[in-house]
């Protein structure tokens, strides 16, 4: 198996651990805030697959499929990042943005979501917190499972001749 395939597979494992951490954090947060479960993942998958509309209480399997599936699959990207120079907290911060972009693109393209800047601030804060937990836990696991590059990257030359970057 080549290095990239192995990194992607370890990334899937890291993504699963990240989703588990995010889900646990959501359940703890919901005990304090009394925020109900979100069925946005189910609504999004339902629209992507062209399925008929169903009540939320009938969407639990779809909700878990989308919630866990996105996190696990995106973990493959974080595994590939770990195999390159995109590791550590910087790699996880970049990965956080990928996770947010993925969610918002799918939710808004299907008409399920609204742009995050239209959300109440408490919902923005909660979403960023949970996605941050996912990204940094996934990153820590991926960085631990996937070997980094054999040597550090070469610094890029400056824009002007003769000046270091």
C-alpha cells in the first residue's frame, strides 16, 4: 500500500475519533444549554439523495449517517495533511476551515441551511466550538498515526531576487 493511501486510511480512523469527541462535547453542551438535537445533517442528506421529506423523528439513521459519515470521510484529508507538512495546530486550524466549508456548502447548496453570519451569535459560537473540537482531535490523532515527511519543507524564495523569504 502506498504512503498516501495509508495516510488516508489512518485519517478515516482519526476522523471517527474526532466525530466521537465532537458528539460527546455536543451532548455535554446540550445538557447545559438545553439545545435540542439538530437534524440539519439528515435534512441535507435527504435533499442530496432526493429522498421524500419525513418528520425529524424518522430521520435518526439519516442524521447519524451524515453526521458520522462527513466527519469520517473528511478525516482522510487530514490524514493526507499529516503525511505532508500540514501538521500540528496549524494543520488542524486549516482543517477546521475545510470542515466548516464542507458543512456550509452542502447545507446552503441544498437550501437546508442559511449563511452562518445570519445565525444568532450563540449558535455561531457553539458550531465553531464543536467543529474546532472535531478538527483538533482529528488532527492530533492523524498526526500521531501518520508519519510526517522525511525532511522539513524547503523555505520558499522571496519575491525579490537575493532576498530571503
